[in-house]
């Protein structure tokens, strides 16, 4: 019997969660989020009638939040057999995990879990033998690929030991059983496109992040609001009058810069891309290299998706009291090892706030350099996750409907699904559009009419 099977909840669902007693709190919070997810609710209602995912095993590696709970329940209403593990050790909401288990959904996630437990939970999601995987950061898909390519040394030992002990036929059937995947985030899509480009991608992947109804809203307004929320909950500092340095001016960086400015901060952007840097300048922000910004900033927020954006050389010139946070997917953007090397002492001065004492100054790192919006706050508000998870649920339906037809490529959600989600969201918000008059349509369709 595996460890997973050994731990069953009161309702006989394999799980590894903090405390089943938290389920009633999770139920109320999930219901509250659901009120702000009208598009997902409509999809769930239709799924319950049509059962498009009947019997399909889905393993999801997502942030375990109230919004994700609503997605899991919608998939379950569609007939799916769902298993959920965390896509970040700090983002799990333990009451939500308990609630989902009480609703018969397997959950393997505990807030604050260590590295080994994190990977043991990913292993449990693999043991579910998914036909579809749903990733936020491509951890499930990359583990499956390392198994398929027999690159066991690239797997965490708890997955490696299990995978190598599997009967080879069983291992092959597990890998071959995955028919498609969906990916939630920019970082994951970049990893998956790299797999496609190296010719190793084993199955079709739907890049949910590439939907307009996802990244225009979730990345910009979701990350913008929830990152500021996380920093304020962790520190309770005043942003008005402070200098906030935003590293990266992609969709997430744009949202963070906008919201920091809205709180009265003077915002500096750092970039490596000329076009984005130009956009930041014309949006009214100062743009300069990090070496220069490091000497000026009060608060630093990384949202680049790349590694070691804030390094030893930057920490050495920061002002006393500088606060450093990350809202990019992985905890690699802030070089914490370099900071630890120059620090004489560290102490947790507040929950989520680690003080590093340098010779003559102190620097504060929030949430261990992990996604601050999910570590210290609750992630993006439900109203934007409504569109992101409408994309996820319809992407799952799309891959089931088109099984065997899709190429082994990273593809966006079909454009008509993206447009339909926008239409439904507007309808839910009570916003009406104009329609083209026949004269206007003719004008747009013709090339002869010039004046
Ligand atoms: N990613 C960012 N915010 C999130 C949320 N509230 N739920 C799930 N994933 C998220």
C-alpha cells in the first residue's frame, strides 16, 4: 500500500492535508469566491447536464485557493475524477484543501510544506494516473517527461525512487496514459515551449495563459492588486511617498507598477526588453538598470520570470530598511544565498518578513522570496480567476472532445472559446455592446471606399 493510500480522510478520499476539521470554513470561503465567478458557474451548470468529462482522470497542480476549489468542483460536475496537489509550498489554503476532500476530491497539499513533502504530493498526483494534467508552472508535465526520457537524476528523489521502482510496463502505461495537458502561467508556457522546440513534447498542451481573457486580466489586474495586497498584509507599510522598483514590465509588471502608482508610490521599472522599457517610459515610469535602482528603492518587486534579478551587488547598495518581494512564479528571482552570505544575522521580525542584518543596514525579504501574493495574501481575486478557470475548464473539455486530433504542440485555447468567455463575462457584469450597422460592416469589408 502506498503512503497515499495509507492516509484516507473520513470520507475515504486519499489525501494529505493539514486538518479535515477546517472543511466548514473552507466551504464558506469557497462559496464566497464562487459568487464572483459567474462564468465558471455557467460552465459548471452545463457540465453537470452534459458530463463532457465523464470518468476522465485529471491531476491538477495548482495553487490550492478558494478559486481553484470552484474550478475543481466544476470539473467534478462535468464527471471528472480529480486529484489536486499544490503548485507552491506556501500558497495552499488549508481550509480549502479540507473542504475539497469533504466533497470527495483528492487533495495533497499543506501550507508551508517542505521541499520533500511538496514533491511527495506531486508524486501522489502522478499516482492518480492522469489522462489530463493541469499545471501552474509545468511541474507535473516536466516530471512526466523526465520519467519518459528516463532522466531520473533530474527528478526529486521522492519521485525518482518511486518511478524507478515501478514495473517498466506500468511506468510506460502511466506516461502513455497522459493524453493532454493545460498550463496556467507564463513561466510554465515558456518551459513547455522549450520542450516543444527541443522536440521532446509528448502530448498536446493548451496554453491557457495565452488566452486574452486570461493574461490581459489575471496577469495584469490580478497580479497587480494581489501583489500589493500581499506586501501590505505582510508589512503594513505605507506605499504613498515611497519609491517602488518593479523588475519586469510584462503583463504582471504592468499591473504591479500601475497599482503601486495608484497607492501614491513613485515607481521605477527595470527591463531588459527595449520595447517594454519604452512602454514603461511612455506609461510615465522611470526606467533604469537595477544597479542604479537598487540605491534608490524602498520596495523591490520582481516579476520577470527569470533567475537572480536581484543579486549580491544590489543588496550591497540598498538603503537601510529596503523591502524585497517576488511575485514571479518561482522563488529564483531574488538571490537569497547571496544575501545570506553577506548577512551577519537573520531573524523573522514578523510573519512573512525576514530581516537580514548587513554591517550597517537591514534588508527585509518577504515570504522567503516566493510568490508574495499567494504566500501572504489570497492570490488573485475570484473575479479575474473566473476567466482564467473558465479557460481551464473549457480547455479540458476541448482536449477530451478532440482526443487524438490535436498535435503534440503548445497551442492556445481556440479563439472562439476565448471570445465566448469575454462575452459571458460582460453579460455577467451587465455590460452591453454596440453592434455594427450594415453600413459600418460594409465599410469595414470593402477596400474601395477611401473617403
Ligand atoms: N494564481 C494567482 N492567484 C490565484 C488564485 N487566487 N487561485 C489560483 N491560482 C492563482
